[in-house]
C-alpha cells in the first residue's frame, strides 16, 4: 500500500516495525559491549586501575546498561500494551527510547575508548581518540540527520 493511502493504524504498525528493525541493529552491539564490560572487573589487572579509571569504567558500564534498556523497552512495552489501541503512543515513545539509547551508547563507547586508549598510550592520545569517537557518533547519529530533517522541512509523519 502506498504511504499516502495508509490508515493511521497501518502507518503506526509500519513505523513500529521500522523502529524495531533499527533497534535490532543497535541492540546487538550494545549487548556485546555491555557483556564485555561486565567481565572486565574480574580480569587480571583491573585492580591496578586508579580511581579516575574506575569512574570512567563505571560511566561506560552504566551507560551501556541504559542503552540496552532503551533499545529493549519498545519490544517489552509492546508485549504489555498488546491490543490496547496505543500503537501511536508506543511509536512516539519508542522513537524517544531509540534516541536515548543512541546517546547512551555514544557515551559508553566514548568512555570505553578513553579507558582503553588511556591504558595503552596515556592521556593525550586517549583524549584525542575519545573526542574523535564522540564527535563521529554525535555527527553521524544526531547532527547529520537533524540537518537533513531541517533541509526537508521537518519531514512529516514517517
């Protein structure tokens, strides 16, 4: 069916499926990162980390957990709200969870990169590398789409 001939319910269904598909791409990476981070404190040498590195690790771990929660929330909420006539609400909420998940993932990846590169090469290289990772994530995940959205007159209903 052509998008302009969709009913509100059909559009909400299509939008929700699209949101779940995009979340599936991200959730695998988030869960791998989160699982890896969960094992790190039990690794040999973790006890040698100073307080600043432990705090950085904490940021990476918690933000990965938050990203995982955000990416899983739409599927879990869909189960709870199944057949309640709230698909449009779920689509709007799921979009916000996706944005929050991407932001948390960017924080986790940046913190993890900073921690590892600092361990390998120390401060300057670590800060430059982490800044590059953060800027690339912010540009490609947020800024570039906002520019496209603005250039397109803020899009439409999806």
